[in-house]
C-alpha cells in the first residue's frame, strides 16, 4: 500500500463523510498521527465485534497486540517516520470473548479535508493460524517419534547416497559428507536388499558387522521403501542384544548340563499334567527313556493312595506364592520309592501360569529311618512307662520308709530322751546335793556325766534337725531380732571353753545395724555351731573374732554356698566368724558342708564330731534366704561368713535388750529369767501335781522339787490326775503328753473345762523329737510347753515364774 489510497477510496470517503471508506468487503480502520482510532467500516465491526465508540481513546496497537503492544507501537512510529507502510499480525478479543487472529497493513493517506491520516486494512487469518498450529504439532510428534527410534534414521537413494539425516543428530565422526554413499558390509548384500525393497515395496532387514578398535559392532539395518527411488534406513546397534543372546544360550547349555548330571530328579509339567522335560535321573528311576516319558501324564506313575494329595498340591501352584511341597510313592525299578517334591510355577509376562517345574529327591531311606525311629520311640515309651511305674512304686516305698523313719526317730527320741532325762535329773540333783553332801571327785564325776549327756543330746538334736529339713518338716518362727543380742547370747555358750584354752575373743558390732527377721533360736544354733568349731580347731593362745557389717554383695570368698532363694535385698547383713585354727585344705572346702562329711582322718581324728554341724548350718541359713561363704588356708585359719537379707528398716540401736539374764541354749529346754535360787512361797510350800507314767522320771522330778521346797503329788494316768486335781487343787500341774489311755492333751482340755481348775498353770512336757506337739498343747490349754530332757534348774525357774503370775513364753519357744 502506498502513501495514499486510490481514487475510489477518495470518492467513497466523500460519500460517507468522516467515515469515508470505499464499499469493499474488507475490514478497514483509520487512525490519526498519534495512533488513536478515528473511524472503522462495517466489515471491521463485524470482524472484531467492536464499534468505533468502544475504541475511543485507544491506540490501535493495544487493540491488536495485547502484551506486546508497546514494541509494535515503536515499530509503527519508525515506519511512519521513514514514509513506508507498516505490516503487522496479531489477535483481538471479540465482545463475545472469542479470539480472532488478524493480519493487516497501515499506510498514510489524505482525508476529505486534505489532512494526513493512516488507513489500515485487516483480514481474518484464524483458520490459517489454527492449521499452522496443527501442522507444527504434527511435525513435532513425528520428530519425537523419529528421535525415539533407538538408532539412526537416514533417507538414501538406490545407490546408498545420503540425502537427509532424519533422526536425532549423529555424532560428527559417524556422519559421511552429504550425498556420500553409506558403506555397508557386505556391499553386495546391501545392494540386493535395497533393490528388493524398492522393487517390491516391502521392508527388508539384514545385519552387518562393523570392525571397531575394541572389537566389532553389530547393527541391524531396516530398509523402508519410499517414493521416487528413495528409501528410509533405520540403523540400530544390537551389539548388547547379541551379547545377551549369547549369554542366555551359554546359560541354557550350562543349566541343561547341570540338570542332566545331577542326582536330584527334575521334571517340567504343562497345565494338562503332561511331562515336557525329564532329567536323566528321573528316567533312570523308572528304567525308561526320555522318549517314553515325554508328553505322557505323570499322575499314573504315582501310588494310587497318594494321587489325590499330589494333584491338590499341583493345583495350589496356580495361585500365589506359586510353590508347593508334596511327598509321594512311585513304582520304580526295584519296587516302591518315596519321593519328596518341591515345585514352583512358571509365569509368563502377563503373570499367567504356563507350566510347573519340580525338583524331587528319593527319601526312601529317610522314611525307613523314620519308621524305625517311630518303632524305637514306641519301645522307649513302653520302657518309660514301665520305669515310671517302677519309680512310682519305689517312691511309694520310699514315702513309707520315710514315714517309718520319722516314726522311728520320734519313738527313739522319746525312748532316748526319757532315760536321758532321768540321768540328767539325777546328776543335777546329786550335784546340787539334794540327796546329801558330795566331795570334789564326786562333783567332777557328776559334771562329766552331765556334760556327756548334753553332748549326746546335741548329737540327737543335730540328727533330728537334718532329718526334719530333708523331709520339709522344719518350720521357721520368724521375728525381728537385734543382731548384737543374737551374737552376744551365742558367744556366752563358748566363752568358758575359750577361756579354758586361752583363746581370746574379739567382737565388732557397729551401731545402727538393721534388725534381722529370722528364727532367733535356729540362727543362734547356727552361730553356736560355727563358734564351737572355731574353739575346737583353734589351738591354745589363738584368736576368734566375730565381725558384723553391712554389704551389698554376698559372700566374696573362695567357696560360696548359694541359697535356693537368691538374696533379693539390695543390702545384706554379714556375720563373719574368723579363727586362727588349723585351716581347711582347698580340696575339702567344697565338701565340708555336705552332711556326715569330715576332713581327712589324720586331721580330724584328734577332734570329736559327727560331721553334721556345717551341713545343718548351710541348710538353716538357706531356709532364711541367705548364703554361707568360706575362705581358709591350712595352718593359718578359717573365716566363715553368713549373709542374710535385711527385711526391716528398724535399727537395733534403739531396741530393748530384753529381760535381764536371758541366755541362749542349744539343748531345747526353755530358759527363763533367774529370779532366786531357793525362793519359797511365803504362805507355805506350793503344791505341784506331776502327771507322769514313767516311775524313774516321776522319782527324779519329785525328789528334786521336794528338795527345793515344793509339795509334790503324782498321778500315773489321766483319771487319777483329774481326781487328785479336783480334790487337792494344786498350785501348778506338770503334764506328760505321752500318757497311756487318755493322752496329756485330752487331760489338759478336760481340766480347762472345770471352772475350779481352769486358772491353774499347766506345763506340758514332751519327749518327742520334733516340736509339733507345741501348738496342739497350747491350743488344748497348756500354759507352757517344754521338751525333754529337762534341766531341773530351769524347770524350777519356770515353775517359780508361773507361780508368781508370769506370762506364757517369755523367751522364744525351744526345740
């Protein structure tokens, strides 16, 4: 368009006035020198959907160019300044919101007043633009597809000259010059294949090997015929594919070699249950060739009883986890064989089962072993049952023997304690000159008798205690016990022996040691046993020490005896008894706590004892939840430690010391405070009723009490005792429990039912080896309970205590 419109435009403008556009079917508009709209024709309004009124005060490039309008305005002003038309392209948004692509041109012209203005013509190129976009999209897709081809795509002619590289860029070192022929190997094969593709219009494929520095490269060349004697070559490097194929072939050959030479059975079965592969070992089992077995159903080879289980197992291979295990019998050469199969399904790319593979093993020997083992187990079970019956019978006999032993010990205790009681009573009465004065030699003889009798009593008590512990009959009477009182009362028993041997005793009792919850009498028995051993095996002039301490770890010694109940308390009380005696050899430390064990005769012969003491110590400490430890050196001495758990937060520093004059005892007799040696009742002689069927015991006790100012009545049975008690109303009754006819407990119970006799104190006397009569006697109404043999002096103290109104059991119960 030139600087002015043709004359027809001028006439048209004059006809239309200020809008003087020629009546052409073209959208036209006019702007002033600043670019503002001054007129549009009807075709412009139809094309854009905007009348002139809606575009007032708007520069034309903002209407057509949107975001890039400023740069277009600058370009238009430059074209105006140079006096040339200005072509442009853009889009506008119609009043209905649709977008129209336009192309136009602006040029200078004179209006009807002869003034310069700018007239523009625009055309609708929306359809053209959409077609262009679609074409570009199609080209991009095609280009992407070509680039996705794993190789080079080249357009060539029949002679192999390169016309165009279609695919993604080829490395420079692989690009031949334009129009240069591709070199294929072999060349004659290439020419034959390209001629065939172009002549038949079919795709042809061949492979070629290209030498490389590192070996060779294998390429697949695909020839696709085009028009006008041209072809499209798709060249793909398949070197890796070829390498994988070779590896697969080698693996398959190795696998087949392995399968053919292994002893396990290998089969492959299709979905119809037919054999598609069998290993040589499988053929050998049945004595058949592969030809005879392949494509035959495998199920008829299985024992009829195992077919259902085998088929059910095979059906499970159709579902995850696609594995199964089954055992079956088959008829092979030489008879039936047991086979164990582990099978797995083979899946295709879609995850469908196509076949199954099984690996089997002949387990006939294993099954025979299992059968033999089952038979052996049955025989062993039968033997165990027979042995169990024998053991049950032995246990019953052992229980009967134990019961008979307990009865024997009880009877022997009574039978031994009864004469021993008489010996002790008579010796004590004579020593106290009840029957007249005695000289010094006679006193020494009586002391020897008394000492030997008490030694015999100690031996009896040790034997009975070990027996009671072993049979589970010993019970502990646990009470809170101050430790220093326990140790001091135990030391009082050996002080005289130590003084006689010139042995010094050292003690260490720190303040604020917790009380122990123990059976005081049994723990005193433990300490006395260890102290007596220390005195026994320590030579004259030696030292014995008793040391009490708190510790958090039990028994760090050469030899520790662990209790069946582990010490759970974080703190334990340790009582250590150390001597400077003969010591114990290392080989004897582990056996010295066994019952009846004594060290070598050459060492122990000068010392008496039964070997029961330390075994009893160990068991009594264990019953308290404690531990016993020992460290010793021959010729230097020994140290026994007792660790006992702390179970109370109280401290012995604030504990009462108990009644004045209380001492410990090991002979089982009740010990009471000593009030007066020869005290008499001011109102006359107290009347004592002695119920006893043994004439010797009756004579001994009666004579002793009479000599000490008591009047004594005697009764030989229960009826006589009740009659005398009702007629004479005694001040106190001494009741023997082992009475003929009505026993002592029944007599006590009957007396307590009589109001006139109910207040009278009753001391029950028993010669039983165990303490089991105590509670029944107290429950029947006894005030006190004493075990024989009795110390007559202590019996007198007990009588005196009760006659003065004392309460029952001021001391812990004796054994």
